[in-house]
C-alpha cells in the first residue's frame, strides 16, 4: 500500500476561494504547507489526516490590514488573538510607529515607550518588555529575526515615519526642529533600502492628538507630526517609485491639508500613481458629515483622469471604546481631558491636583457643557450632528461597566444621576446602603441637589480616578451607514487596530463581523466580501497571500455559517489577564465560529482551542513585496527547531 502524499485533506466544504466567484463544493488537499490539490471527492486514502467540513465554509485565511501586533509578536509570536478569529496575515508598522530600527535607546531616549504609550494606549510596563526583547538595529535584521520566531500568522511590516525620523535625528531633535537637507536625504536612503529589502510600504501619522508619553515631551506630538509637506512628498516619492503603499492618518482639523496630502495619490499630477490607504471611514455620532465627506473624497481621488489609487479603511462594528476614568484615546483630542492623560497611570496625585484646581475645574466645566444647551452655534451644531469633538459627552450615551462597591454595570450615567438627584431630594430611591453612602459624598447646589452631569463626572473622577470603567459608542451606531461604508468598493475593510489600546478597544473579530453583515445579504455578497478580506488587500499590498490556488501557501480557514449568523460580538467582548503582558486586555471570543485555522498547512486553531504547535513551531512567515519575495530560500516551518 502506498504512503499518503497529503498531510491534510479537507472534504465536503463550501469553498469561497476569494475570487468573488460562486462558491462550490470541493475538497482541498494540503502537503508541505501548500495547497496540493482541489476538486470534488479527492481520494481520502492519499491523506494522513482528513477533516470533514460538510456544512462549513472554506476560504483563504483573512487579512487584518491595520494592526499594532508588532509589539505582541515579540512576546507571544503565535498571536493567538488573531488566529482564533481566522486571521492568518497581519499588517503592522501602522500610524508611523514600529520596531523596524530596533529599540533606538540612545542618549537616554526610549522611543518605543515614548511613542506607543499614549498613541496606542499600551501600558509602559508592557512596552518596556518589548523594548527589552529587541536585539536588532537595522531594517534588514528586523526582517531576518522573524525567521527565528514561532510565528502564528504571517506578518507584514511597514517602514514607520516616526521611528525613521528618530533614527536619523534622534527622538528629541525629531520633535524640536526641521531636518537638514542631509537628514532628509538619509531618511530617503533608508526608505529606499527598506523598499529594496521588500517592505510593502511606509506609514505616517497626522492626527493632531497623538502625543509622546515621557518627560520632557508629554505635551509634544509624535515625530511624524513634525514632518513638512516637502518631507512627505520626498519620502512618498520613493514609495511611489517602488509601487508600494503609503498608509496615512489625516490632519483632520485642516481639510485643505487633507486634500493636499491625499492628492499625492494622483498619477496625473505626480507622474505615477501612489497607492494610499487612510484611517478611517467611520460614521461619527457627533458629526454625520465626515462619513459622507470620506466617500466623496474617495470618489474624487479615484476619479479616472486623476489616476489615483486611494482606499479609506472601514470598521465593521460600532466603535465602542472603554474608559478607565479619564483614560482613553478619544480623550487626547480634548485639551482638558488630555491633561488628565498626560501623567502615567500610577500618578494619581497629578490628576487629583488638576481636579482640585479651581481654574482647571472651570475649564473642564466649559468643555463638558460646550454645545449641550442654550441658543448658540455650538448647540445648533450638536443638534445638526456637526460637532468637532469625537464624543458627545451626553450622560445618556455613557454606560458604566464597573464601579468599586456599586452595582451599576449596564446603567447609563443619566440613570444613576437621576437616582442620585432623587436621593438628594427625598432620601429615597437608592439601590443599596453602599449606594446611599456614595451618594452622600456628592456635591449639592443651592437647592440641595447636584447641579448637573458635569459635577457628577468631576466627582466620579475625584473619587475613583482610573478605577471606574465606562464605555461609549462614538461612531458606527447606524447599521445602515456602517454597511454602506464597509461595502463601498473604494473602501478596504480592516480598520481593527488589533494589538493596540489594550484596555480600551477590542475589534479582533472585525473581519468576522463584516462577514456576518455580508451573510445577511446572501452568498453572492459573502463571496464578494471574502474577496475583499483576502485577495483584494493582498493585491493592494502586493503580497503572496489571500489565495487557495494550487501551489499557494495553505492559509485556510473553516467557518461555521450557523455559528456566524448567531454570533453576538458585544456579548463576547471582555477583559482577560494576559500573562505575557502582566496586564489585562480587552478581547473578543468568537469560539466556534471559526472551526479551523491553518497557517502554512499547520493547525493554529481548532474551534475551541489552539493547535498543539501554535507558539512552538513557526507557522507563518514575514511577507515582503511580491517583487522581493524569496520565500523558497527561507527555511520551511518544519525545518525550524521547536521553541522551548
């Protein structure tokens, strides 16, 4: 009897192959990490292992195109929070931040901690562990070091602008002056070197509320914010020449600057098209105009004669964020809240000093009440949903998660405030003696009742600091508009921010939520959307991924369509303690929706648990641009020794 020639045979699956074509019933054979055969009723005797996939969808592994997994991969290279949701390829080095040039700890500077801590809301203790693990100082060595890691998914790094500036100028100099002509040339040369090494693109950041986290820079924006348009044009011209991707965040408070920057995509104006992807197309609750403007801008920039190739990124979920008292990325946009975010988490005294400063309290009160009442332009803009602030500050929209000693989970601030006011008037209506004791500590106005929700919020911050948790949906509340953005052909799905904002966000299952929306509209929409989660982003970034053609790397997932249809992401989002971080993290648990995740033919996830080799043997690999992909010369996963 002949020996089996295939490692795994998946039988009876509904194959959605990422081309957008009608799904078919097929078997898929895997051998040596690649797709070996496809077709109906393949010979099971040729396989060492057979997986019965009847009733399941089979598709290429999903791409997560906006992550900050470049941090976690150094501590937990299996990236379990990705593979459990069917993600087999992750793009990182986004938002101008990354590890391409190593720890860059020179002259007392610590750029990884300084740049990531507030921009991506990652505790300094976690960032310090990452920086301590770094043993390279060069972009080529960074790519090479992935061959030594027991990767779960494939990883796709980009050249990050903030770290590039710090590498050439030093962190302090990069945020205090313009670069010299020689330094611009050096940056240009380093990007050229990166493109020659195969990096798929270059990332920048222009969001005006991204600040450094260490003294003496806590009131200073990250290095990418200091680049001029001339610098941006020079550096993206290198990216343009190599047909790579520029990932950008817009200078949102300056529409003319947004238009000027993104017009760099135009092949008509600049001789060759530049591929651009930008964060993010979302429907803000406070400003309905922005999502419409995003779609208009996409149409203009991709207008045929301009020869542009521009894609906003979209989130397939309501944009819910969790707050630790005042700590949240949205807070950085507002001066008064940003002041509470500047101190380190453990520096409670610094926040208390602000909250007890009469001048600060008056500024906070003016901010919190801005546009919430009266006959004025600010209130008119609020009513018309044209505010500039990213969240509304309406107590009815803010929901308690945990409060020490209180049973307020799931209640809105408005609910508790109303009960407080009743108790202050009559001494009745309290839920418990503990609540009455807390109510007794709140301030009162001349009539014996707390004045408003501003005093309520200030007292909560003074009493509990970062120890009370609450949440807010600040965008994508309307499912119809969310679908319109997600399914727009000029928009890429995948603004998931996986690996960042450890306690403030959780969209690891974002691609599954998009598939769930597509499922509501039938299999034609599912087939089209699978293409947008696999082949389309792979082609956009120019990488060998997102396919299940014979000979391609066997990155394959199986999805249970019944489990997908009934999946409730909100009910399955929770904090867990991650030993590798020594810290809690907000995660999603879609267990059972993805029944199998294979990376290079190896089982990474099996429905309710991880494959036995995840994090022990290298499965994925670093993916570079197709023009530079020499995967055949890299050791196969089976040739690597198992990790200890």
